[in-house]
C-alpha cells in the first residue's frame, strides 16, 4: 500500500499550493544566506526541493546546488524551471540519501518537509542522513511547523475556487499528527482526494532528535522575518552545525 507522500505530490499539488511563489522563495533564501553566512561556491543540498523554487534562488546566490525529492512530477517541473542553470536534481528517499559522507557544506529542509513518517525512528533517519552528508562543521536549517501554533490556530476547513475547480481543505489534530484531507471537485462533479499527515514535534523534541544525530542547534527563528522563536511563532526554523 502506497504512503500519502507517494500519492499527494503530483500535478494537483501544484494547483493546491500555487501560492508558494518564486518571489517569496528569493526573500527566504536571502534570509537563509544571512543567517548561515553562505558564500558563493559552497555546496548546498535542498532536501525535498519540490519544484525547485529555493534551489533556483540558492543558485542565484552563487552556490552549487543539488536538489532531491521523491516526486518525479515535481522534479520534472524543477528541471524545466531551472533550464540553463547549473543545478543537479536527483530523485531519492530522504531517509537514504544517495550522496557520499560529507558531500555538502549546507543542508536546508524547507516548508515542513519533515515529519512525513509515522514512526519517530523513520523521522530520526532523516536527521541522521542530514548529519552524514554534511561536512564536518557544516551548517543546516530546518524550517518546520510550530506545534503549539498549529494547535491553537488550526483552521478546520477552507474552500476556494481555482482554475474552474473547487478545492476544499479539511484539517484536524490526531494525537501527535496534523492531518489534512484535500478534495478537488471538477465542474462535472468528478472528485480527486488526497491525504497529508505530518508528525508534530515540540522545540525540545526537535533539539533532542537533532542532538542524537550529531547536529547542534545554535539559533531558532519564528519566521523568515527573523523574529526569535516563541511558542506562538508561526514557524519553527532551527539552524546550527554538525559535529
């Protein structure tokens, strides 16, 4: 039986998350560049790169960028959008990265592309892999949801019309998971439905899991404006270095 992340990241994903723009990616990469003191020529891994928005922005900063994602559909769009740029895109599972030890100066993981797996052991494997492919002292940044904020501000249902389709998103908290059901209805009544599930971790849990993988947190932001992380922050952006 296939997992939700093997089914959800197709053409309809591009429709549902159309609001994620290239301009916002550039703004976020500028912040990341400052926070991590990135320098032209460094090798960066965009872990779960999707359509390559951040990979392209990173490359425009003079960085050598590799992007990896499990979805061939999203990678196809990334390659098309990156035509003429020296960005390497690879298909792979983030629990078993197809790169040698110490391949990268920096690893970034953006927009809650973590917590996809049901077990802590599988999610921990992702952090182990980040640590493995980082060179000694290399930098990482993980942009994750803030559990407390999700729990207090969750919007149970939202609906909109887009490209002649009706999109309904239903959200709920189920123990340690936040779940979303996305239903896309065409004018003829035909429906397509997708399910998303992310395991929520607290700041303390994330710090502990990162430490177990040999990654030390040096700073935490609550958004890409650079505000310090608090329990009410919209995001939990953790950054630091490997051993």
